[in-house]
């Protein structure tokens, strides 16, 4: 479900204006990271509870915003990714191991599988996604036979009433996450350009897209009006920002502040060299994970 936003009432005497913004994928991730860190749930857990940052590219940006550090290569912070035209997985270690926070302090050498067992209702788990639909359903690719991070976390977070926050760009909008999920699976495909995967729907997560981000950070309404482009703007998201002139001015300054964010950097080692090396055989590529 989309993160619930209560927009402020228009100020008396304020002119209503609009601004058009195009955000490239890295720019969107920076915006989403800023909004995620600003959420009341995250701030409260930072001060009084626990936060776990799952491995992920968007979470590399969240890590930077949360700790004021640089994480490079950013795609090295995830395991599974889509790059080079295929679904693949990073076989190296993450550049940052600062992923568990207890009362504002990093838990050094933490194991998320262990630390999550200490979670209570006010604690926060942050995870990126591969798909989102207009109903606010998020979906996460899983190629692991062990169901990946979300397979470990969701059954623990849900009954305990923890906050599962998913920042995901409108770049990843699909007609229906549930319908898409029906047509995926690690054993579903005979052929695959990269690792075969299951799209796992994640109900009850609090989904943050650019729309919610601009509302959280600037109090404006953001409408998704288009996507895509060329020359580095492939995957871009186009938005109309609307509201009081003062708030739209603030939102536009925010948009300008993330413009020029460098493209995401890649790790050096992958499980799949190229899909062609495996004759696009889905099971052969899955076997490169060796049961992970």
C-alpha cells in the first residue's frame, strides 16, 4: 500500500502553481532516500528502536543519507540486479556493512537474520523493490531457492506489526503486481536472459514512490505524467508538482538539488557471465547461485 500522506491545506492567499520535473533513475533514488530517512517511523526508530537496511541499490542511497557516508559501488550493495540487459547477481561483498542500527548506533558485524528476531512493533525494515502498481502493491524479484531477504523478513515483520518500508521509483510501474507474479518463478522459465526469478508480492508494506516523496518533503501533490527517454534518460520519471506557490518552489528546489546525481556504479563480479554463455538456459543460469 502506498504510504499514507496528509497534505497540508492550501494557505490563504497563496497562488496555486505547477512545475514539471524529469528525474533520471539515480536522481529518483536520491529523492526516495531523502524521503525515507525523513519518515516519522524511521526517525522514531533511529532514536528509540531498531532499523535494518536490507541489501539493495536504493538502500545504498538510504545508507548515504542516514549516515552521511559514501557507498561505492552502489550496485555492490545489492545481490540481485538487472544490468547489462540481463537479470544477474553480485558475487562480491557489500561496500557498506552498516545495515543494522539500534538507538542511533550502528551494530558492528551484525547479522540481519539474528537481529530481526529482536524487532518490536515500532522497528523499521527498509527494502527496495522491482515492481509497483497503481494500487500500491510492491513486488520483489527473488532468484534464491531460500526465498531471499524478503522471504526471511516478511513472516517476522508482519505478525509483529513492524514497519516494512519500500522505496521504489515509478520507473518500475507495472499494470498489476499480482498478475505479473502469476507468470514468474525460478522454475517457471525454460529460457531466460539472466537469472530466472519470481516476482514476490509484498502486501502491507509502506510504499514510497516519487509521489509520496515530494509530499513528505515539500507538502505538494506530485502526478506521474510520463516516463522514459534516451541519452541517459532511459527509465526517467516525469512529474507534475502542484500546490501552493511556496511549497512548489520548495519542491522544485529539492528536484534541482538531486539533478546531476551520477548513474549507479556496478560491482566487478557477477554470477552469470552472460546469458548467451549458458545458451539462455534458465536452469543452467540458476545453478550458478549454487543453492544460495
